[in-house]
């Protein structure tokens, strides 16, 4: 469940594992395959196509007796907020997860160990193992404190030693058009009291014959729903987090994940995955399934390396959350610090793909900035304190939270295991909230602007126009001599992908060069422009990130020859582009972190941008380019995809640099010339080698 370390109160622990452990997971008692197997002919093939997951919500009001204990009316007030959030969260999930739809009404199972006191024990009798004696105290089925209506449940019967059963309760009508039933409860439970920071918790209660979760309950702690400190967005995110636990992201369910060699559609030869989690040699628990591992490797910019994703171990050997040091900001970490800082990230979606129960719409993933492209060493307890990554900090100074929406102070929490990061301050740290700004008329020596388009910048700007100190030199102002860098709020606007301008109170817009410090007219001091953090939207398709003046950006195009009349649909294009890129990376023998936004056209021209993203280890782009062209001319790239084989025919390249005007212009042309020289050089070498091998015997002097 969701831990709320809200606003720095890092005292809570997570409840999901504990809660899920207390719930027994029911499966249908026997095979659900249609009793009359001939009727399965009648099912149209289209009914086996995955459809968006249909989640039906049932809100069970607390009994009147409990409502008497609710003098503030939290239950009433909270109900609407919770149900609105549930609706939004389930709609969101519909756009992300698809399943093979449940045919006919969804019916949940009863627990025979609850309704039945004894079964027939003689294996030679026809009703062996069927219920011979009812439990008179049977109160029906419940899911995490919610009583499941009989209408949602299968019936049950009492069996004589021989012959037909005596029906006690017939099957309910079930729930139409539903793949997952979500019971919602809003309460002041003892768990809520014991863990005051918990907003909500959830568990899954029923599985289908392939172990896919069919029903679960989410319990909201009523006092939080009534609290103004949680926004609607926060409650939606908290709901989404809980719902994802109940749908399969849970330490108790990992061992039930499926693998189907022929895909979700043709559910043949599916089996339970052999290995979902494992412990590495240092004792770290990892989730190791293929899509998840690939997705983390892609995120860290080390494609080709097989990585497990570390899980947080709050207590005991089970874990239902990602390790926060590595995947800060993911919806499935154990800490939640507001919807603004939380993403439904690609690695979490990859986990759902690997569960084998869902088809996942990966384009619904939100980019995770934390650790992006930071390499294998990122997020280790041993590296986070060494300044090797600017996602972490040391000491206890002030700066900016890594998303730059908030000012932050360098601090830690139990899930960071000694690593420190800039965490939003206890109050008024949001740059994007106008109301956090100084009241009009007050002195604003650092020129801060709070606005929805403001972001946090590391700076030590001080106005040159301090009262009584007009146009004074910094050295003449005693407290200005060495103004420390800290987080301040300034306006920003994106000019293109990865590029932006900033504005300080009273200043014009000034271009911010990512990774550089700039001066602002009218101010002493410097403002640092973060790299790879701002104006990063539309991750995959548009132009690549932050280029500072020394970054060479190269567009490499490879013409491919494929089988005649080969046509590609969109999905195949993406796959082929990925395959070509992988071949290119293998050939170059270098990190994937150089290659960005691969694409392929219908006429088989593959294009990729090459530049060195931050944290990327290896040769310069120019060197890499030289090596690549050489080897490609020597031996074309051959890629097999589907049934076809593709070969590179020609290479084209285009070098560009940052579009920043004036002083970078010169660098630009120098860069271009260099590149052309290298190109000519490379081709020259090639030609020379060719000739050399053709020559036979000593050449005439
Ligand atoms: C997949 O996700 C994208 C982005 O959220 C959305 O626009 C699209 O409609 C989704 N596709 C399906 C089939 O739900
Ligand atoms: C399932 O396994 C059987 C036996 O190994 C094999 O003949 C069959 O082709 C498999 N089916 C699919 C769809 O892979
Ligand atoms: C905000 O923070 C200041 C100190 O940083 C503190 O004095 C004040 O009480 C806090 N206000 C709230 C509402 O937490
Ligand atoms: C601002 O910070 C930079 C880097 O720390 C320092 O060199 C400079 O002197 C500072 N400027 C002022 C006006 O304090």
C-alpha cells in the first residue's frame, strides 16, 4: 500500500505486503472451460482479441453503526472525492492495459474451507472431495473487510455420498461487461489509525484460472480524503498505485506471473514463469523478467546489458515496490510525494507486460527523468555519495528537486538508504504556485518569480539595484561577496526540445544553455541552466535533448535494401528501427547512450541522431562516427526482421550543432568542417585500402 511520506514526514512503512498476506487468494474451484466443449466452436475468433480492461467499481457504504463514529462527516465528504478519483484512475488504466475479455458475466468464487465443514473422504465414491457438511457459521465471502454480495458469487451445494447435489445457494447473476471488480471502502480502520500517513491500501482477493486478478478492494483512510493537503490529482495517483498492486504488481502475485510463448492472443502452452524475482550476490532482491530488464537498461542507456530491477524490501522477503534510489518518481516506489512528482513510467508498464496477463499500451508511459541515461553505476549506495551523478547530493544544503518544480533541501529517507537528494521543502517550495511568491511591494533582491511556468534554478543572483546601493559593485556590498548558490524560482519558456529561456524579475528573456551558467542583465552572480531536465516533452519522437555548444549532433541515415515489395506497418517500422539500431550498437561496440530517436521510413531509410548524452562513457561522437562509417563500408550491416533480411546500401550524414546564435556559429562551422574532414579521411582510407589489396607485386618506384 501506499506510504505517504508526505511533505518530508518520513515515518511510515508500507502496508501492501502485510495486507495482501492477510487475504487468501481464491481461484475458481475447477476448470472454467465450457462444460460443453462443442460450444467453444461458436466463439468467434475476434472474441480472443485483447480488449481494454473493464474495471467495475462497487462502493460499499460503511454500516450506520460506524458512521455514528464519524462526527466530522469524513465518510460522506470523502466518498465523492474517492469515487471521482477511482473513476479517473480506472479510465486511465483502460487506456494502458488490455486483457482477453471475460466471456459472459463475471462470477467470483466461494471459499470451500469457509462454507464447508467436511468433505467426502472416500476416493472411490463419485462425490469424493465434495462438501458433505456445511459450516453453519458461514457468513459469505469478503474481500479486505468488504462483504461480497451473493449476486457476484457462484452458488454452492451440499452433496450426498452418492447422487445429485442439494443446492444451498444458486449462482448469482454475476457482473456483466467486467474483467475486474473493484470494491471501494472508505473507513476509519485500525490500519489507518496505526499508520496515520497511509492514504489508502488495497489487496487482490480473487484470481481466474490463469491466476489473473479478478477482484480486489481498495480501502481509503477517511481522514485523508477530508484533508485539503491532498489534491484531486494526488488521490488519483494514490488510487492508481493501489490499483496496480491489486492488478498484479505485488510480491504475493509475482510468483504467479505467466509466460505464453505464442503471445497473449493465442493462449497456448502458457505456464507460470520460472523466475520472476531473484537475489543477486549482494543480497539485493531483483525483478528479472525480460521486458522489465530491457526497459531499465534502455532507461539507464546501457542497452544490451541484462539488468534486474531492484525491489525495495521494507520488511520480510516480499516486496511490492521498486527501489527508490533507482526509480525515484515511479508510481510503484514505496514513497509518494505528490502527483506532480509521480510518473506512470515505462518500467512499471513493462512489468505488466511480463505478468503475461495483459497487453500493454506502452505509448501511455510517462517519461521518468530520474537517472535517465545515467549508466550502470547509477543509484547504488556506493556511488550516490560520490558526486558521480547530479541526481544525488551530499551535505544538507539547499538546491532544486530534480524535476525543478520545487526548491529542495538535500536530505534522505529510509528508502534512500543513506543516499541524499534535494527533497521539496516542508512548505512553500513550489515555484509553480503563484501564491508562494512574495507579497507585492516587498523587496525581492534575488528577482524571484513564482508562476505556473516558473522552475527552480540553482543561482546566486542579486539585484544590482538594491535600495541605497544603486549600481554598486558586488565587492562593495558586504553580504554579496560570495553569495552561495541555492534554489530560486524563475520563469522559463521552452524554445525547442531541450532548449529554453529564462526571465528574472525585471530582466529580458535570456537564453539558457543547458549545462552552462549564465549572467542576467541587472543582476550580480550566476544562474545555472540544468541539462536534460527542462523542456523534455515528447520523449521518443521529436528532436533530441539539450545540446550545448561543444556537443556535436549528428544525423546518420542508412539506406537499407530489403526484399522486393516489402511493406511495413507502423509497428513493424518501430521494431525494424530498433533492430537496425541494435545491430549498429553491437557493431560499434559502444553504449546505446549515443543513439537517439531511431526511425525508419517506408522506403527503408533508417535515421538516428548521434550525440553523447550526459553520463555516457566512451569516445567522442566524431571518433564514433569515423569508426562506424569505416566498418559499415567494410561490411554492410545485415539485419533479420520477421522473415526478411535487410542490408545497408549507403550511409548519409548531416552534422548540426546547437541552434544558438552568434558565438556558437563559428564553432558550428568548425565542427562541420572537422566532420567533413573526417568523412573525407575515412573514405580516403577506404579507397586506399581497396587499392592496396588490389595491387599485386611491388609497385614501380
Ligand atoms: C495508448 O496510449 C495513448 C497515450 O496515452 C493514447 O492516446 C491511446 O489512445 C492509447 N491506445 C489505446 C488503444 O488505448
Ligand atoms: C504448444 O506445444 C506443443 C508441444 O510442444 C506444440 O506442438 C505446439 O505447436 C505449441 N503451440 C504453440 C501455439 O506454440
Ligand atoms: C513553513 O516553514 C516555516 C520555516 O521554514 C515554519 O516556521 C512554518 O511554520 C511553516 N508553515 C507551515 C504551515 O508548515
Ligand atoms: C556566484 O557563484 C559563483 C560560483 O559559485 C561564484 O564564482 C560567484 O562569485 C558568485 N557570485 C556572487 C555575486 O556571489
